[in-house]
């Protein structure tokens, strides 16, 4: 194959440049809706065809193509404005819609220069950098291109388009490196040994980094988009439309569409438990007014927990919820935060008796919400549950007195109170006393039987209370739910239950958290934003216990699970993330031995999960086949003995091995212009010099005699024995200088 600067005027050179430069140019044009970038790039690709001779790399050439690249990048940027919705925070810092085309044009100009290792490295680095920058496009399915014709379909499937372009570019890099390898003779490769190593690393490492970076972005795409939305919110000073259910106050809305936030199935928690954990208790609210639940000052009072450290050598501490409970007995429920889930509290099972965590201190609020000071989120935490029975409420405050119960009986003024009392009279007759526990169950059954679960309720839902009384549409979402719509989500069911119970004189509070669904095949419960839930806790004065009341119909669990079906690849990714989180958590907690055993056990489970799927076996076999073919191909292309006759290759390998050994031992390497005899002559002053001269003469006799394929193996064996004898003498250090 001809040299690269000559090959640039041939079809193979044109194809190589197209595979290298057009994929990132197309991605830039598609992402920012600037079609002039791929057009200009294609014209620059054709430019070497109109030259008789490629210029060499120098100051003048460098100044020319950098100036031309800057002009081509800046001038069109003032003519074609970029939609701000397409600009990510990283693009703002880099001015990517200008900087990325600049790098691409510079690489296109460099393709027309005379080939050198610096030029080749520059081209590869520039095209890879431009491709990596084009990896993220938030909300691509909502964008439309006005300048780039017939591209909306590719834009809406941007990540698949990105993967295809990255694969095409990878093929172009292979073409370029293959051309480089075939152009170098054995002597040139020996002279530039480090360059061959660099090309080998480029051949293997950089494509692997591209694949890893693409997979990392796709695996954590939701995290990246959440970060981008947060930064854009700060930059543009956008106001939030709804307060999170996990904050200090919760604004109840009639539908999730009204809130502007719909669950998307993003993983928030990973839970490992020997039994179904059920409810994970989060925030508790006791004050309601005009559709907003708040936390009263009395509920914010926190009690610091006693730290019963398990082992002074460990970072993790044990914090029991009751001071008298000093023994750590019960089942361990391990909980790990996802990177995208940020909150100041720690969800725990309602029946938990204590918690293990890495933190300076831990505290419990008056209503049983767990907090920590300077916690290690990467270490996760472990809730100790003595009783694995599902359900149950957190028993705090314990045996409260009347002043403490008053805040759980406060009713807001206005229509919601009337609606709650109306429902209460329909459940419990004022002439007949009903035990609190039975009244609590009646309230739950009433809401479950007469109301419908819906994230976006319509106005024509059928319900029971509407037959009793008709009112104009109110502003309060709870009253609208009870009297007009008759359908709503879990927040409306739980809020209605709390207000109805309070109207009956039963203390109640509003609780938010999560409900764990079924376990994953790897044994981990993955809690997503679809599993966020709200329920009520009521106090039974007769038994002195808090009772968990979930008035939402059971159909909500099936509805929340819509879209939970995941592909085998997504399942494999979740298992890998969970495995890495556990390993790192055990290291942070101080369980080094447990970390090693967990690594071995989890690796076996991870491998079995991978092999159990048909695609896993096919992928493994394909990977092994490709690795074998790639290894064979690399050995063929980069074999320095390829140009020698087959019967001489083994003997040459023996001499090359001896040369490397002597270079490390005696610090005398053979120069490229030296023959083997001249190289051996430089060791004459050492004790093994005559033996080396004799060995070299034997090799040259083998090298320059007429070819005889039948003797190649025997000659190499004899030469190897002589080389080993000589090396043994060198290792013993028998040189004339040492003897002196």
C-alpha cells in the first residue's frame, strides 16, 4: 500500500477520510441543526484530490490550516444561531457548537498533509474528541430540525444514531491504523519501537474507551439528564412547578399531569433483604391546609441516637432506636442510594429497631424519621428488623400524652373539614360507639371500595358520595377528590384518610415513602420513582399502638408497575451496578474480608445471570471469537518477522530475545544501522564476548545459507541452547571488568 499522503488521492484514502470525519460531522449537524458542518467537512475531504503533491508538516502548513479552520468555524456560527434548548451545560462551557467544528476542520486539513506519526495521532485524537462531546442531547425526542432536512427520525433516536456513527468511526480508525502498519518496514518499525507500541495502544485502548464511554453514558443517561436539567434550571432561573414529596412540605395536586412530573421508572434505591421489605418509611407530615402538608415545629424535634460501635476497627456504627435495646438481633435489610436520589433523610422499614451506617451521628425525629450528620452515602446503611412481618407502623412517639396527640387531631378550616365529616358520618353512626381499630379499617375499606385510582383522573368517574351532595368544583384537592372527581392518586387517598380519621377523633398523620415490589432475579429489590407512595398512620388509644393504614386500592401497584418490564441487557446493567455498590460499601464500612467473599459470591451470581440469558451466551461466544480473530490479526499485522522466510523466523526470535536481555543487563543496545556481527563486536571487551561472536557467526550462517524448510526448527533449537548457555554466563557476571 502506498504512503498515506499518496493514498489520500486514491479511493481507499477517500473512504478512510469519510469514515473518520463524516460520522462526527453528521452528529454535530444533527445535534445543533447546523447542516453546514457535514457539508464543509465533505468538501475538505475532497480537497486532497485536487493537489498534485501533499504539503509537509511545518509552521506554514500549521498556520494555514488552523487559520482556515477558525474562519470556517466562526463565520457560519454568526449566520446560523443554535437553539438554546439543544445546549447542555458542558456545551456552554466549551462553546461546543463552535469549538467542535473547529477541531473537526483542523483534522480534515491534517488529512491532506504528508503522513507522519504526529499527524496520525492528531487526526485520531481530534475525531475521537469530537465524537465524545456529541454524546449527550437532552430531550432529543421533543426537538425538531428546521435546517437539517429529513433528520427528525434520527434526532428522536439520537442515542442509536450516536452508536452507529461511533461504530463507523471505529472502522475508519481501523483502516487508518492498518494502512500505517502496512507502510512500515521491519527496520523502520524497529527504529520507531515506541511508535509501534503507541499504534498498538491506539488500536486497542482508544476503541475500547469509546465503547465504554458510550455504554457509561447510556447506562447513566437519566443521571446525566437530571444534572443537565438542574444546571439549566440554575442558569435560566426557572421556577419549580411542584415541591418534591420528600421535602419539608408536600403540595397535593389533583393529577400528576397538573404537577408536571410523571414517574419514569428511574431507580432510586437498591434494597437487599431476606424477606419482602414492603413499606420504606420516609417523611411524616402532621399539618394540612389548602392542599399542602407541612411538618410542625414539634415534629422537627430530633433525638440523637446512642452509638453502639460494633468494632473499633470498623467505620460503621450501630444506632438502636431505643436506648434499652443494646443487642443487635434481627434481620439485616441493606439499602443503597442511587446516585440520582438526593435526600436528607433515610428511608427505613416501619418495624426497624436500629440502623448501621457510616456517619458522625444519627438522630430520630419525634415522628420516627431517620437523619444523620455527615453520612457516607456510598456506604449505604443497614436496617435491623426483628420482626419480618409486612406492614406495621413506626411506634413513635410511644404512649403519647394528650398534648402530644393534639397536633394529630388538628383539622383545617373550610370545605375539606366538611367533606371529611360527611364521609365520617357515612361510616360511623354517632349513636353507636365503634372501637378505634374498627373505625380505622372502615375508613380504609370505604375509600378502597368507592374511589378509583388514577394518576390523571377525569371528571366523569363514578363514586358513592356524589349521590349525597353536589357542590361546585372546589379549590382544595382533597375536597375535589371526595365530592367531585372520585378518582385520584395515593396522595389524595392518604390525605382523605387522615382528615376523615381526625374528624372521627382518631389521631392520624400523613406518611410518604416507597413500597418495594417483587425482587429482581439477582435477589435485589429495585425501588424506582414509580414505587413512591403515600399512606396514613393512625393511633389506637385502646391498644396504645400506631396502625398503618393504606387506603389506596391495590390496583395502584399494578398501575405503578407499568413499564417496569426491562430487557435482559437492562437487567444485566442493574445487577452490575448493584454489585459494584455493595463491594464499595463494604470497603467503606471496613468489612474487607466480607467484601472479598461477597465479591466471589456476587461474581458467580452475576456470571450465572449473564449466561442464563440466550443473548448472554451468544454475546460471550461472539466476544471470544472476535477476540481470537483480533489477536490473530494483530499478530499478523504487527509481526516484525513477517518479511523473513519461515525457516529463519525462529532463529531471529532467539537473537532478538538475547538482544533485549543484554540491553537490560549490560546497557548496550543494538543500533538500527548495525549488523549482528558489528553488534557482537562491541562486547569483545567482556568475558562472554568471544562466545557472543561465535553465536552471531552461527546465526549469520543460518540466515544467509540457501533456504531449507526442513532444518529451520532444528537450527533454532541449537541456537536457543547456545543463547541460554551464554545468558547463564552473563548472569554470573563473568566480565573482565569484574574480574579486575
